[in-house]
C-alpha cells in the first residue's frame, strides 16, 4: 500500500472542525499523522527574494509551502486571509495572519499526500467509511455530533438536559431521546457556547 493510500484511508472527520463554512484540520495533528506513516517527511516554507515568509503583489499576500513525503513534494499556495476567509490587504497583514496561513497551507499540502484530501474535494467521508456510515440516520449522526460537542465544551450533561427540557417543554433525560428538530436546536446552543469559550 502506498503512502497516499495509507493516508487517504484515514477518517479525519473527528479531527475536522468547521469554521465560516470551511472545514479545517489541525496542522499539528495532520503533521503528526503524516510522520507516523512517513517518518522522513519534511516541509518547506518558501521565502520571497527578500527573505520574507510570504509573497505579495503589492495589494495582498499569500504563502507558499511544500511537503515532501516518500521523495514527492506537493506545493500549496494560500492567500493570507481574515476570519471571513477574505484576502487581507497588504498594509493590514500581521505576522499572526501569515503564520496562520502557513499552517493552513501546510495542512493542505499534507492533504495532497492523501490525509483528509476528501475534505478539500468537498466530500464528507473517505470511500471505505461511506458505506459503513450509510446505515446511520441523520438523527443518529446529529446525536453523535451533539455528544462530541458536549464533551469538547466540557458541558455539564445534567444542566444541559435540564435546559433542553425547559426549551423543548418536555422532560428529556438523555440525548438519545431528542428528535431531529430538537437536536438541531441543541447543537446550535452548544456551538454558541463553544464560540464564547
């Protein structure tokens, strides 16, 4: 099995996060997974002629990174963007913005080697997992999402279920008792809490 096939078969969904309509993988997690499969992998942050770690046309900026695994380098270009995923004008770019773009670019370059590539292709799951997941209903997936979010936000389950009972005007003793509409509302509530943290 090639390195691409090994990386492409890894389900990254539980490591992916959505933000402003885009899905992201943690660069540190992606790099660790690549190094497990290909310990000799390296990366390069390409500098411009002046030695800066970003490139510019005088109006906006972008970064250029490369990831080499098994002797193959994949290069990725990525604009330096704000929280709305819009290019930042050159005069407003900070070192923090550039660093964030470098990490995202490296993650995308790792994806070209197979890890999480389906995210950037607009797919939801790698092929091997898709058939397995087909047996689950939308409500099942929403229940799992809600449970993951509750754990991630360190939410008190008892207090949360009390809130759900008040909000939905019926007693709810477990996440599994919620219908799809209630799950949507509960997920939205936990995501609001997550954004405040």
